[in-house]
DNA sequence: AATGGGTATGCAGTATTTGCATATAGTAAC
DNA sequence: GTTACTATATGCAAATACTGCATACCCATT
């Protein structure tokens, strides 16, 4: 399922136009992103937690040449599924 | 930021009552979950991809006792941040 | 306001994932 | 239709995930 399909489905479920559904959806993702940018974890009960994980610098490798390279520290968004979410898939 | 705070913020941004904002948000998460339950990955351009990762059974260990234990196969939801999302945090 | 419940943390050791460069193929967005 | 993004594939080192369990904590619901 891609974003377009998701929007189409939401449009139906929420009785919104597709444009409105998309705007609503984008507002939500932007709100979450803004919180994360502010180094604020986002906890959604029953769904999961978004958090920014700091990754240390380390040694990597160019798989094409085999050459070793230094990889800088970076950050990425992690999503930790809530307990309820795991149970859905393991029953 | 927890769900309540997120809902409050969305309520303002979207000019919805908190009850409506919450219903909208729940509809979205449920839609995503339903797709995942149907073994369908959810790709949100510019945000990320939710996918169900199947984990094989394997041998683990109780770190308290050192005892070896068999861990059953399981599934969990993985979120892979999109390229745009990584860039936000590494600039 | 209180209480129950989900979540974070720490612990040890192993299994798993990550992420590098880069091109291509496929898909999605506009 | 054309542009933009994403998945895939490759080898390999190091970071991280995962497990049971107890504690502390914060949230949600009554």
C-alpha cells in the first residue's frame, strides 16, 4: 500500500475529500516530525513510539571496492511497536 | 510527547475538536495496521515504510541465569525511515 | 486522585541488523 | 510522461536487537 492508496482509504473512512485527507495526514506526520526534530520522543499508546536514535561513528566498507571507510555518527528515526501491536501479529 | 499531547496539537492545526482529532488519528493508525495485518507493506513517501518483519526461531539466553532458551519465531512491525527523513536529522 | 498497566532501563551474550557506494529496476508522485 | 524516490544486491565490521526479569516511571483509564 502506498501513500495514494492510504489517502484514498482514509478519504472514505473519514468522509473527507482526498485533498483534505492528504492535508490531514501530512499535518500529522509533520507534527510528529517536528516533535522528533526537537529531540522529543513521540509515544502513541497502543501503536508505538517514535524516537531519534543516535548512531555512533564506525568503520564501514564500500562493498563494490572492498575499501574501508569511516562512517560518521548519525541519527535516525526508530519506531518501537507497542506491546499491543506485537500481539496482533503473534496470535 | 504522548498521544494526548499529539491529539491536542492536531486539534489546533486541523481546526477539529479533540474528539474528532483523536478519531481521525485512530482511523489512520487502524488503516495502517489493517494493511500490515494483511501482510501489505505501507509506504509513505517522504516519511517511511512500515513493514512486517518475520523473525525466525532461534536460540537465546536468559542473561540472569545464563540458561539457554528456545525463542519462537515471531513477527514485528518495522519502520524504515525515508531518505528525506534521515536528512532532516543529519544536517 | 489513585491504581493498574505499559514502557524504559539494565544486565550478558549471541543473533541480527545496519550501513557503507553505486547502478539499475521498479514504483510512485506530480 | 517525466522526474523523483525506493528496493535490491553486493561483503563485511561494528552497533544494535533480543531474551527474562525486576525496578522505576510515566501514562491512561476509572
